[in-house]
C-alpha cells in the first residue's frame, strides 16, 4: 500500500513532464509560424479603433448639370474651375499609371510624379517611368517629373523612414510645379485612383472642405475581388502655401463617399508581385521565403486569398470572423475607369475571369 502511494506522485510528475515537453515546443512553433496572425486576431483586445469619419454623401449621374451637382452637395458652382495637380510616388505600376492618367487627364493641370532608384526598403531598382516615358506622350505637356537618389537605411531602420523621405521630396517637387493658393491637390498612391467625375466636381464647386479624404472601392489583385469600401488614405487638398504638405495619413475627419478605386497588388506579371512583397514598407509580412514562390502567388491570386496568410485588420471579433477566408469573386465590371473598359483586351488580367498572370 505504501509503495503504491509513493508511485502516484511519480506518475503524475511523468505526465506533467510529458505534457511540458510536448506542449511547450508545440506552442513555441505555433507562435513562430502564426504569431502575427494571432496578434491580428486578438487586436480587439490590445488596440482601439480610430475615430469614425464624417461621411459626406456623394451624388452623381450622367447628364446632370454641374450647377445642380454642386447644389445638391450644399456647395456653390464657381465661374471657372480650379487648377488640379495630381501628385504621386511611382515605383513599377505602369499599367495602373496609364489607367489613372487617362481617367484624370481631362481635369488635371499638372501630373507631378517622383520616382527613386531604390525602394522603400533600400533595394536598387530602375527608373521605370523614365525608361517608359514614351508610353505617356498623351500627358507629356502636363508632366512634372523628378528622380530621387536612394535613401540608405541604417541597420534595423524602418522602411517607413525611406518612404517618408521620398514624400518630403515629392512635397518639394509639388512646390516647384507652379502650384498656387486654392489649387486642388490630389495626394494618393498610384493604385488609389480618384474617379474623373469626383475631381471634376471638386474643381468646379466652392465651399468644399479644405481637406477631404476619398472613400475608394478597395480591390485586391484585380477588379474581380472587391474587398469593401475601407480605403480612405487618398485625399484632396485646397493648396495653402507653407501649410499644405504631401502626406498619406489621416488629416481630417471628412470622407467623401464612393469617390474612386483602390486596386492593390494589381500587377500584370508574377515577378512584380514578388518585387513589391520585398520592396514595400510592410516587408516584415514576408516571414518565410516560400511566400515568394511564383506558383503559390498565382494560386493566391486566383483564389482571392491573402499573399501573407494574414487575418483581417479589424477592431472587433465580429468583423474579423466575417472577413476571414478568401474574397469571393465579383462578376461586375460596371462603374470602372473608362479607359480600362475601352481597352479590355489589353487589361484582361484586371477584369473578372482574368486571374492568370504572365510569368515575366
């Protein structure tokens, strides 16, 4: 009886050690492989949502006069339209730049474009716009171009430092472009495309907010995968000398509804996906080398799945769970940039049913 009693703690201790030796490495591996996903899943516990935007209703239909459109928004029509300056940082997105500039060309006074010979992460890259400038002859008289030398990152320095440096240089280029007070400035990435009728409305109307963010339809990989309407970083400013500075963060509470399109990772070639994954500011999301495998990327594109195997960036468990999994394909190609539809054969990869990409 005594011997049996003495064995009980020993058995319990062995089981505890067995559990310890199995569970600890398992948990460690789980955190290593899925720690970032777990962090995003538990975001509602450690982060708070930003202040809600004040949504400004957006009214538009064909064959409605500009005076009536300004009036229905509570604004007044001007005697003459404002000048418009479209300012962007450029990397490799030649297809989207073509679509963007054709969409905005009838309304823009000057296209201000800056590119660098390095990426935000410090990788060398060619001056792609300069090399392909002949493709944009239709806009050439309006182009204000600048090329920037690379910004070397120190060990451990964030890619956002390099990005901020390029935005400061773009701010200077914008000032040198002939802009003056009360001109309209578009500040957005190449893939954040305001609709032409939105910019036309803002240039013709008085009493608009001095700074207004644009709510864009957010697509991933092409216009087949509609994520939602959460894109808001694109913005339009009434230029104020000495006060207006190029930025890509929140600067006001005003958000103009349904004002264009944001097509993220919308590339023609697989190697462009790989390049951006290594080059942009969120390079930390490439946690494993197999993320860059071309076959894996192609499969992710056609399935509407996340390239980085991340969970949705939301602030409530309800929204996280609702958005988990792949994005369902969206068959509509209505209300997209007109140049895209006019040249649908050229841009099949951006339209429903065209998920297959060219290898190089």
